[in-house]
């Protein structure tokens, strides 16, 4: 373990709300070893911004790690030229141009269909009934797995997330994760021949065209589903809650003083759907008076960086007019989220504007419970609206 000061957490309380503990760690030097996570946590934005780029020391490669074992070694767990080569291969599916030219229309169709069904009802859980199926529909076209139902996208995504965070070694969690990855493999199997016959811009198709191995292609699709389902789902519902709770800020957006893109960027800073990124120390290193030894685990806490008092005034407050330029909601180094363009279009150009244009007078029926520290979002969001 590193020589960082030890900071003890209550894992249950940390999962329910990590921000008080993260604030204490930032105030007390910003780098701490947390025994309950068996990792050294970086909590200040400035330190994360520097060290995430130092891949010679803080490596994404984690041989034997849960993600590699359960999902296969994807590009998130590679560095240098190998990582860059796979990002280039996947880029045609996720580029801003592809998102606008190929996927946005599908996002809009899915959102319109969901909202048409919801509008006459007058009440719903926005997580289950809107954000989840819309995120799943977006992933269908992006990955190429148009044969996988949005509900199954959500199930396998959550199963993989639970699996790669299963540091306690719960056998049932691992078994469920393996069942989820097997489901993805079956759906990929059924799509390979059609996509070879009629290639498109989907992730399965562009990776096959680039000559990536079957194992690599599958691992990267699983990566896309593990992050590309829950993070947009949580951001859509969470940002909707933030706007309902702040009608003055909603008015600023509807008047054009702020944009839905501003809403999304501030929400991603404020609640950080991607709260953490893990690294493995590859060589002995000293930073800010802390000595690191090879093979120990480091967590870059994006959720903490985005509430760093040194960077943001009143950081715990949601403010749609805030300058979010220094936020690192999608990361800061070579592993900057490859799906950022797709998320921004889906959420700020489709999901949120269509939601508030269709379901007028939305109000919260039951206060949502936010959960998680590595990934964070509302477990449900029951709202009602005028019919």
C-alpha cells in the first residue's frame, strides 16, 4: 500500500452519499489510503488532472482484475499504442459526425415513441419508463445489437457494473455478471453475419472492418454497454430532477438564457455519473510526499474533483449558469470517454428538451434516492405532470 494517510469509511454510508467523506479527504491533503476499498484515493482535481495522464506510473492495465476476468480486456484496460489503435478502430461508430448523421434520428424516434405512450398517463418513474429504455434504444444502434431489448441492455449493464465492483467476491454477483456477458455474446453471435453482409457504422461492424480480433471486439462492446447504458440513464433522470427542483433555472433554459447542454454539463459535474476511474501502479513513484509501490490500486475520484472547492464556488449547489470548463466528468487524459459525443447529443439535444416540451408541469411525487460512488444516479424518479 502507499504511504498516504489512512482514511476510514463506512462503506454503506459512502455508497449512499460519498460527498462528505470526499470533502474531508480534499481538505486533508487530497490523497488517502482507504482500507475498506484497498485503494489509494485521489480526491483533488489538480492532482487527478496531472496523474491521470501519467500512464507510465498509473496504468490502466490490470492483469487479473475483475473487468478483464469477467468482461475481457477492453480498450479501457490498455494504454499507449494498443489503446490508441483500438480507439481509432471504434471511432467511426462514436465520432460527432456519426452521432449526428447516423444515430441522432434514431434517438429522436425512440424518445418520441416513449413520450407518446407516457403523456396520457400523467405519472411515471422517469428512470424505469423513460431514461432506461431510451438509453437502451440508443445503445441498440450504436453497438449494432438491434436484437437486444432495452430492458436486457439495462440488465446486462447493471450486472457487469456489479460484477466489476465485486471486491468482496460475492459468488452470486459474479455468477450474474457471467450470465450477463454470455447474453451479450449470444446477441453478438446473431448479428455478425447480417453485419458482414450489410456493414454499417455500429461498433460491432466497424471493429470487424478494422480487423480487430473477435475477442477484442466483444470486450469493447461489453465496455460500451457497461457504461453507455447506466450513465446516460442516470444523467437523463438526474438532470430532469435537478430542473424540476429548480424552476427558476428551468425558466432560464426555456427562455434561452441557458441551454440544455449547460444543464447536462452542470449535472455531470454536480452528480458525476462516472464517479471514479481505477488505475494500477506500474512502477515505484513518489507524488506530493506519498510513495507508491507497484501493483497497488489507485482510484481517481472524478466525483470529488468535480466538487473541488479550489475549482468551483459553492460546488455542492446545482447552477445551470456555472462555467463547467474545468470539470472532468468524462476524464482528463488519454482515456477521455469515447462515448462523450453520443451522450451529449442523446441527453442535451434529445432526451431533456423533448421530455420538458411534452410532459408539461412536471412535479416530483416521491423524492428520489441517489446511490453509488463509482457510478452514481437516482434509483427511481416518480413524477406527475399535467394531462
